[in-house]
C-alpha cells in the first residue's frame, strides 16, 4: 500500500500510472476539488463488501478516515471506476477498470471494507451493482448444494442403523391426525422430532373442518402472487403462511403449485404460482421455497408433471414432446429444486401412457439424473397404482398409506427379491435427507407449546389440540391485504375515473357478490376463494359492501347504497359492479365468462342515467373474457383475493392504494380458438369423452402469449398488462456483453401526476427459439415518484439464449451457433417500445 499512489500528479511506477500518496491534508484538498464535478459521475456503494482488485491504472490514498471520503475520491477522478476502502488500513484503493467480483483469496473480515463503482454513465454503474447481486446468487446455490450434501451424509448414517420396521415407517402414510391431510410417523428417531404432518395448502392452512373455520388466514390465491410480479410479495406471503403452519404444528406444506397454465379453463389455475410463463414462476418460487423451509417446514412442490387440467385427471393420458417439457413445464420445478425444495408430489395423470407416480422417465431420468433432485417424491393421495412399478420408478412415499396401501407390500417384495433392500433404503434416505436439510433435526421446527408433555408419536384425534389454535393475526391479515393490492390489475380507466372523487357523492354497489360470501351453486370454495384442497375455511371474510362502508364511516358526505340488481344506481354518481368467476379442484371451468357482469352493467346504466360512472370489480381464478368491458368506465381485476377483499377494494377505489398487479395470464378474446379437441380437453378413440382421455400437447412450446405472438392472434389483454394511476415512459435502452454475460439497462420515468409502481419486462428472441417469437427473461417491480426516474438493470446469461435441441437431447446456445440475440423491453408481452440486438464485446445498437 505504501508503494501504491493516488490519481493525482501522475507518474509511472512499476509500469502503472500513479502519483504521490495523499496524506490526510492532501486528501481533504483532493475531496474539495472532487466535489465540484461529483454531480456528473454516479457511484454505487457496497457496504461490507471487499471487491476483487480492478484493472488498469491503480492508485491509493492513505489516512482516509471514512468510506464516504473514499467514494468521493473516486467520484472526483474521471479515470476511477472502482474504489475499495479499508477501515483497518484507513486507506482507499482505486482502479481504472471495474471488476464485479468479491475478493476470495484472503481471510479478512468483509465488514471492515466498503467498495464502490463509479462512472459517468449511471446505467453502467447500475449494471455493475446488479452483477454483484447476481454473483451472490451463485454463492447461494453453492450453499444449497453443500447443505444437501451434508444432509444426505447424515441421513445415510442414520438409515444404516435402522431396523426394517423403522425404515418402512418412513415410506408410507400412517393413520391419525385431526384435520391434517396426512401423517408420516417415522419410528426410531429422537423423541424431539415431530412426525411429518402434511397439510394443504400453499394459500394458507386448510384445517378441513368447519368447526375450525377462521383459525387460519385465508390468503389470496397463489395466482395473485404470480400477478404481483414481485419476489417481495412471494417472500412476505410465504413467511405469513409458514408462521401459521408452525403454530398449527404442521411441518410439511403441500405446495406450492407451480404448473404452467396451458389451458385457461383448467380448474386449478388459481393455485399456480407460475401463471402461463415458466420464467415468471421460476423467479417467484425461489423466495417462497426458501422462506417456508427457513421455518423448518418441508416444501412439497406439485404436481410433477404435466398436470395441466382437472378433467379426468386420475385416468387421462397426455403426450408432451421433450422440447416443451424442458422449456415450458420443467423449469419452475428446476428453480424450486435449486432453491432447496425438500419434496415433490407426483401427479395423477399418465404421461406417455404411464402413470406419473410409476413413470421412471419422470421420477428418475428427468427428476434425479437431469435436475439433480435430492429430496423425496410423495404420491398425490391415491395416485399409487402398483407397488413394484412405483418403487422401481422412483416413488419414495405413498399417501395416504395404511395396511391396504400399495407400499404396505414393500416388505413382501423385498422378501420375494423383486425389490432390493438397497432400493428401499434409498427411499428412506431421501425422506430423512429432506428433514435434515430443513433443520428438523436441529430444532428449526419448534415443538409447539401445547405439545409439551405429550407423546409426540401418538398425535391423533384424542390428543392433538394444536390444530385448533387460532393462528390469525393482524400482521398476517396485513400481508393478505398487501398481496391483494400488489396483485390487482387495472384493466380500464377511461378519463381517469379511478381513483374515485368521493366527497359529497353517492356510491351504489350492484350485484349479489358485493354482499354474498358464499354461493350454493359452488361445489367447493367461496365467492372470493377457489375450491378444493387449497381452500382455507374462514368466517372472517370482509365483503366489498362492508369494506367500503367501513372506509367511509367517518365521512357523512358519502352515501353508500346496495342492491342485488341495478336499481341502487338510481341517483348515484358511481355504480360499482361486483362480479365473480369461480373454479375448483376436480373439474375444469365450462367457460371463461364473468357471470352477470354484462347484465349488471346494463341495469346500472339504465337506472343511473347517462352521467353515472360504472366501475367493475371482477374476481377471477385466472383468465376471463372481457366482452362486458365496453360498457364500463373502469375495471379492476382481482385474482381470488380471499378474506381481505373488502378493505382492499375500498383502498383501490379511493386511491389509498394503487393497483400494482400485471396479468400473469393472457385474457383471450371471446371467440379465440386456441386448441383442437385432441389438444384440449382431449378425446378417446371414438372422438368422444371417456375416463381414459388422451390429450396431445402438440402446440409444443406455444403456450400462453407465445401462441398469440406466433399465430398473430391478439389477446384482449396481453400477458404482463396492467394500467396504473400514473403514466410511465421507458427510454434509453443500453445493452452490453462481457463474455457470457449480457447487461440490459433501461430508464423508467414517471411522467404522470402520482407516485406509482412500474414493472418493466424484458423479452428475448432468436432464430432457434422459433416458432416462439420471444419469451420473458426478466422483470423488475420498481416504485418511481412522480416526475422521477429509475434505472432498471437486467442480466442475461447463456440459459437466456438457449433452447432444448431434441435431436441432440441437450440445451444448445443460440449465441454459440452465431445467431443474433434480440431483446425487447416494455410494459407487457406486446407493448415493447425498446429493442436491441446484443453484440458481444460492444454496446448494442439502441432502438
């Protein structure tokens, strides 16, 4: 350091341009000079980070007291792009060329360092910062791999010492439990280890009993998390759900659902974290998995694989080619496994004529060998049909289990030498590995207080009192409310009718769903929550009528009235229409309409006259048609919002909150014909329906918006669409390539008159991606103050310009083939005003 010098009065020293060292007084004078031009250079400071040494010209300043002084020194020198401050040496080290990598050779405490990047180009600085964040993700992946390696070793040692009875107790469900979906009662483990108590669902704790209704929070559906386009929402949502699971004593969460929505009519579209895009799901599943498992709860990602419709799901067969499998249906699962997911559930359906839970291609070749999954495979309830086939294929745990189950035959199969002991042991290792990996052997999942003094191995209907605990809290209701606000999509807002100007006005709520929480026509679920295993029974739903009345309870100038038909709109300034579509597990929707919406709009207009403004509150489980929208002045779309729907719509209508969501699924035109009957829902040999239906996914990779783009059939509202209460402009697209990493940066300007949240989206296309035109490979959710700007950076790697080559049976880089890689940035899959072609080693031409 003594030999190093700062960038002042340059001389040549050992081949490096340098200057005299600057003492404390010199540094002060230097800083004064630097401040004059500081406004023209941008710096980003990384506290607690010791960057690797940069390149080019090098210099240093000694006796620098504070990190901010070091950053100012670099900012003031046009040839300084990187600075490293050491509080130990009280020195500032500066480099001409930046290096976005941490120093790994020494053992110094990074807390003693602060690093910074500086440049005349703030977009370059932002790109360097993002590259550092991206490098941290690689370290995180290494950590996950090491944790699973250690867990496997610990599990193997434990299994080696277990008896046959103890081993078999780990591979099939056991009876017991009051309201739990399933039990796994492993024998031979320490008494401090709670049996595996499996519970639905990913959208909150489902107690399965009416007497326990309201003891758990009914969160919005997972498709709402998809609509949030936000990792923060995914993380907060998962935290609240996990906390309720811990208090309820359930240490296995049966979720999240991550299937990519292929067919908009599918009955469980509301349950998927992915919407219609695998990249969207891959980004959002990571914080969900990590957060839940940080609580000592094993995540069970489902349903593996190609479980993309509910019609005859237990018997139907699907045919999917390898490219679609790898590019569309597998990536979200792969992302969950990289995040450390401990379990995966195999589905009911057949793939290539073989049931998923006895399909060796799925459970061994793709899951274990290709994706490297280390946890356990559990069957969906009743999805195991043949013990030997399933055991050989790679199924580890059968649910529901019991003396008449398939896996009750495993001991006999071993004795008959049809199954080896090593094959059984491997299954046990997989289960215990997941338990070790999430910390259940280290006390990460705490024993509930109500279990103290009880026999943990006999938690049955007689003594399991924990499940009845009321785990709802104001904080969790706040998470549910925020998730609704961040996922609601503003579809239309003519003449900025929203937010409403309510002082002295009359607001009419129109439609039964403003008031009703339940509908007797539904087989499962409620008005604002889809039905099935993911449904959380509650008594706490705040209906829109009550939420809006409560919101205006302190303002006597606002009158709120209600009718099931349009009559309440008479004399009103605003008519708020409540309409809802519904879906549930076990069967697909008959159509994509929004029942009653069009008729209620007409009734309200007739009663209210020409000056009334009509706003539609639409609740949906996924895609809907929007032919009714032409009669409305504004419309907001909520995705199965759950119990906090009332307060949410009140905030959204009045502007206390802004709709923050974007469409995770395309909204089709009314007459769109996406599938042949052989593609969906499938047919039998005589061109009719039967239990053994056959669905051919012959559209290949043309799923969701990919189909619309390739076929040049516009959707009514495209994937990624969402208006706000302000206006945004995307500008100054900047792209660069450095080796196998490309950086794409864009400025987002708020040109409206309110603060707001933008979601710039990055799409990538190349020749070998065809027939797909482009696909989502990046998005950011950023708050921008009115009149303000923010720089948003995306990073692309080889995976982002690769495709699965079926002939070579591997992923192939389009860049390595010499193909042009084009990028687009905009507000949806079709609103893409900025584009460029990447040019490695140089800045791409801007469009």
